[in-house]
C-alpha cells in the first residue's frame, strides 16, 4: 500500500458517498489545465523544474513554526503587511522586534502545538510544508485535508492534516451566483472521495483566467506560463539523448585515390582502419595514423554543440528560474557562479521565493483556523520563525563596529544584537552609555562589556 493509499484509508470516508448538502446547485468544475502533466512533464520529468522547486521547498521547510497569542492586533497586522514584500526589507532585526511586540508564544493549546510537530501519523511538519509547497509551485494549488475532531473539548479542531494530490482534485462550485463559490471538493484516485468545504484548506496562486464554469477558483501553475519552455527543454534533452544513443559513426573515411580500385582500395581502407585502431587510447595521444594513398572523410550527422542543445538548455534554465524568482547561480549557472553571487543568491532565494510561499501558507492556515477549524475569536495564530535564516541576520562584526560608536545604553545594544544579558553585569552598567569602549557616565568603567564580554571588572 502506497503512502497516498494510507492517507486515503485514514479518512474513514465511504467511497462514492456524495456530500449531498454541499452539492445542491453545484457542479464539478474543471481546472482548465492538465495538472497531471505539470507533475509528469514538469516536476518529475524535467531536472531544471525539479531543482528549482526543491531549492524553494528545502529553504521553506527548515523554518520552525509555533503557536502564538496575539498581544497587539494592530502591530501584528503591520507585521503581516511588511512581510508581503520581504525583498524590500532592509532591517530584519526591526521586523523581529515588531513580531516580539505583537505576538507571544502560546503553549496552552496542546492539540495545535502537537500538529505543528506531527500533523499526521506519516509526516513531520517539515514534510507537510515540503509537500504543501511542492504541489503549489508545480500545479498552482495545494489542498490540505483537516480531519476534524467530532466531540470532546477539542471538537471542531483538526485531529490531523494531510496534503492531498493536487493533480487529482476538483472543486464543486455554485456557478449560478456571481462570483462562483466553492461548495465542496472531490478527489479522483481510482475511486471518488468527497470532502466538505470546511475540511479542505485550499492554497492557490492567483489565476486571471476566468470562465463561466469557475476556472478562476483554481490557481494557475507557473508551469502553464512556462509551458513552451518546458516543452523545448524536454525536447532538447530527448534530442541530446537520441544523438548519443543513435548517432552511429561520426563520419565515413574512404580511399580517394584514382590509382586504386576494387579489392585494392578495400584492402588499403582495411589497412588504414587497422592503423587508426592500433593508435587509439590515451597512451597514443597525438600519434598519427598514416596512409600511402590519398584518403577522404565525410562527416555525417550533427553534434550536440552543432545542434546548439547545450546553450539552449542554459537559456531554458534561466527562463524557468525567472518564472519562480530563483537566482540562476544557485543552479550552477557558469556565468554567475562566483562567491559573491552565491551569497546574494541565497538571500534572494529566501526573500523572493521561500518567504512569499511561507507567508501565504501562514495566512491561509490562520484563516482556516479562525473560520472552520475551531479557533474563531481565540486570538491564537500560528507563524514561522525568521531567525533560522542566517542570510537575513546582520553581520555581527559590522554590527559591533557600529555599536562601538553609537550613543546607546548597553542594555539597548544587547537587545539590538539579540544577545542574552550576562548575569554578572550590574543594572548601573546596563544603563551606561559607552563610546569607544568607555562609559561616558561612569569614568572608572573603562571597559565596554559588549566589546570584551568576558571582562567582569
């Protein structure tokens, strides 16, 4: 039994059992694109697409998630608004401070805290984030099934969370109203599984392609915009493989001497062939095969260089990287492969690809918790931790050099560096202002603890 079968068997849902109340006035809509081909020909069939999506999901899945209680709703809204455009943020420490001011870690809901560790019997939270992001980036849609608790203190809260295969999902919609609205979901996997709207968290990419049958309810895959590039990339690889497998001899060597004909010409050709073969191999490099008669050579077929396959693949890689906002140097683009580009590339990957993905996940999950999954009006939210990404943290050496000349109390400087305050430093020293290593309000305290943290005098 495969992993998908295990997930489906855990639903405890009768097969082909329509959710009648949800289907009144609804029709099963069509995605308007072949999501299966995005998986087969894109993610699973193209190494560039596979590498790009894995770069993003591997970056996104390392962020730890926590349950929080909102302390300041206005500041939390401000925080979420700022993170909508992470590539414009220059002071990530200020973002972290705003987060600390707006929310605090909440441990009193064991069910939700447990879900953020093990969302189901098969996956860790990191696994769930990887699958969630992978389906969304490949097909434009992710569907998270929340199996809800039917009774007890946690009634209506998710018992487990599973990512469903987006390429097999359909939306049941009411298209008699404007705009069309979702009523339920179907999963076609050999048999049909039906889901209430309340059970499914649907995270999708913006889709401008509207239709009378509710096409806009689905997300649009980035691979749809890049479909021609995918086709060209796959065909280039097929042509390259065929050229290696079926290319045959590179050319024809023949006797081109009018003095020779018939059996004599054949014998001379065999002698030349034997001479070439005897001089083959690494130890015979630069040796020459000789012939006493005039010979000719005719090349047949084209090499991969002649076909321009390699260069075309490079352009396809850059084009697909642009579609996903991923720097091409992270896929070993030889024209951008230098250390400075690699360092900036990691930050660009985080702020332009991973964080927008995580932000959408967070907002959709909190929306679902506050509407259908038992956390309405509780002030409880889930969020991810930015501190895991070193590329977003200030360089410590640069920061210490700046703080050395800053007119700030020692306490504030420790806060800005994100460091714990040592127990041995007195309250008076913590409130002192140091300039160039000397406390200006305490002449005898000549050593700056933040420059020499092991000095206890």
